[in-house]
């Protein structure tokens, strides 16, 4: 299977970690672009022009990281979407993906707009989403994070490291000791170490 990817994308990294955890090797096809520059994006595989996109042998290409990770879980060894707690897994994964969405939009604001058109209030509004989501995880989801490995844990781990990668000065750990401690341990997983952008 071919994964259209870029090492800086947290959504791609989530797919790579899931693949590693269920024992699937992926062929990587490097892509680069922004919402304004899509010439090198996988338009044939994903009409939205976004990564990740997964070419598979048994059907059309899949896109959206949550679709891809669920497919990888179904094809590999181990279940990252256990039926017994499926709604919790999907909700926490969606929360982590929302953190990544907001954090990526903050990056795009500075990279795709001329300085005079950048909207600081929009950047702060996106960070408010991130902060609320982190608070919710700290207050409500630590018992889930302490349980058996699933896709939601992977999504949270990747989201937190993306915040370190792109928004380190924001200090997401402040006031969230349980989440910070969990992340410190989760980041030691082989699948996480091997997919740090600097290691790819």
C-alpha cells in the first residue's frame, strides 16, 4: 500500500504510528503543498487535495486520517477500534484531531497569508479550541489514556507532540500535569520514536 505523505503532517504521523502498531509496512510517496499550492498534492487519490491518502490493492484510495487508521486497524494485527468502547475511542480521537486541525490552521495563518493580512484574533481563537480540548482530556479522559492501546491514544500522543513541534512556546503542559506525565511515557513507544519528523 502507498501512503501519500509529508513528515510534518500530524495526520500522516497518526497513520504511520497506527500502521507500525498493527504491523503494516507502507510505501511512502512524498507530497508537499498548502491549501493555496496543490500542484504536488494527491489530487487523483483525493479530490480535496489533502494528505494523507492511502492507495490500497482492493479498492479506491482512502483519505481522511480517521478512515485510513480504521482501515489499517482492520487489515493489521491488533484492534485499535475495540467495539466495547468504540464511541469513547471515536470521540477522543475526534478531540485529538480537532487539536491538530486548529494547530495546523495556526501555522497556515502565518505561512499562507501576507503579514498585513494575518488575523491574530483567528490564531488566538484556534488556540482557545486547543486549550479547551486539552483541559477536557486532563479532566475527563485520563482513565481512558491509561487503558489498552487504541487509536484515540495514538491521536492524542501525536497531537501533543505536534504542539511541541509547531507551538512549543504556548506551554500546553502548564496546568495539565496528568496529561504531561502521560505524554512523557507514551512518547517512548517505538512507533512514536520512529515517526518523529526529524527521524523520518
